[in-house]
């Protein structure tokens, strides 16, 4: 892999990491399902599903709490932030969003 390819991979990884932090922070701030997260972020449903499923890869524990008789009725909740400090994420939220919009 040449230097440009390495930089591109690093950029994608950084963007994915910022996306996970932003989505986790939004989940922690309210009762969100995929529809409300999509409205808040503008991200496609599949991207959000992948992002939420991958939160565990960075140590954040996220669960879906079912509110109704069907699986899609409910909301996500952050059970454990792992090594992440949600106060830091809140303080840097606009910068994280900027990272997502940069590419």
C-alpha cells in the first residue's frame, strides 16, 4: 500500500470512529430509534444500523429496549461508555460533526 492509500484508509477509519461517537452521544441524549437518528443525522438507515452494531468495537455498550409488541418499537440506550467520556464528546461534538462533513 502506498502513502496515499494508507492516508485514505486512516481517513475512513477516523470518520467511522467519529460517526460512532456522534451516534452514541445522540442515543444517550434521548429516546432514539433508527428513524429519529436518521432525522437527526441525515445518515442512511443501513449506515446507522452498522454504526450501532459496531459500537462494541470501541467499547461502548448499546442495547435496544423494546417498548411495544413488535421488534421495531423501542429505542436505543447506552449502557456503558467504556473508556470514552461523554462529557468530552459533548464538548467536541461540533468538531466531530465537522470531521464527518469533511469528506
